DNA sequence: TTGCTATTAGGCAAATCTGCCTAATAGAAT
DNA sequence: ATTCTATTAGGCAGATTTGCCTAATAGCAA
C-alpha cells in the first residue's frame, strides 16, 4: 500500500482562443482608431488589462467581452467569430 | 490632513449577462436532451461548474464558452446572442 | 538627439473562478 | 412511501484574473 498525492487538475485555458480573441479586439479597436489607453478609459478598465487581453495572456470573462464589445460598437457575438 | 483608506474597485461583473448566458446554454443543452451531468462529462468539467454557469452565478471565461459550445454543437458566437 | 505617445512588462494584494467533494432538494415514476 | 435521476447548494484550497501601480520598451515626429 502506498499513498499517492494526485495533483489537482489545472483550470482549462484555450490559448488559441485567447490569442484569437485578443487579435479580434485589437482589430476592432484599431478600426475605431482607439489607443489601448482610450479604450480602457471608455470601458473604465485598466490599460494593462486591455493589453493582457489583446496579447492573449489571460482568459477573460463574458462580462468583459460584453463591456468591450459595447464600447467598440460591435455585437459581443462578433468578437467570438474567428 | 487625514489619511483615507480607499477600498479597491471590485471586479466588473454583469449579472444580466451572466444570467442570460446561463439560460442560453441551458436551452441549447436541453435541445440536445443532455443532463447537466452528461454535458459536464463530455466537457470534462465539473457538474457543479455547469450548474453555476447555467444559474448565472459565475462570470465564466472565453475558453469555457468555446468548450461548451463545441460540445453542444453550436458556434461560440451563438451563445452570446441574446 | 529630445520629446511624446503607445505598447508591453511585471509586481502585488484582493477578488473571483475552478476543481473536487459532499449533501440537500426537487420531481417524476412506480 | 420508496427509488431514481436531475438540479441546486455550499465548503474548501489552489489557480487565475483583476485592479492598481510603476517602469521599460518601441516607434514616430520634430
């Protein structure tokens, strides 16, 4: 009999999705001619957060997707089309 | 001169969005005739997690949205249409 | 060069989510 | 009532995100 310590499963992150979403947001932002800082101000989010999302470093939430979509004047669903 | 401790801003959560997303996922799941447990198995997610998402209690992530959409056989963007 | 703006990087604490588990509740059918 | 399945609830620790901040880097214009 041996006792084995089984590590917990990590949270699921799809880096492909994170990267693609970030690129999509960046595209829409640039179409509007906004800087990251400007978008952050309009959303009342931190610049660093916008940057992390665009770079695909974080697995952001539905609420943030809706907030950003609204600010960019696009449908939230559109940000997931890739 | 007084020193004031300013509480940090809470994370942004749009409960309307969370609830609507949950309802949408539930609708699609029921259309497939799946139980929450079955969907959870297919996604390799916890049943409790599926339940919390459907009830709109949590502000879930893009990766999870894509995972669930794939399992339900719908486009991720479709889950954000409401 | 200098100056200015934009982007990227990263640290830190607190908030939140997720995985994992058990249990309670609801509802239907027998 | 009992049994069975489905849903809901909730606790807990660890992982991740977020808010807040400062700084470094890139790029461009004058």
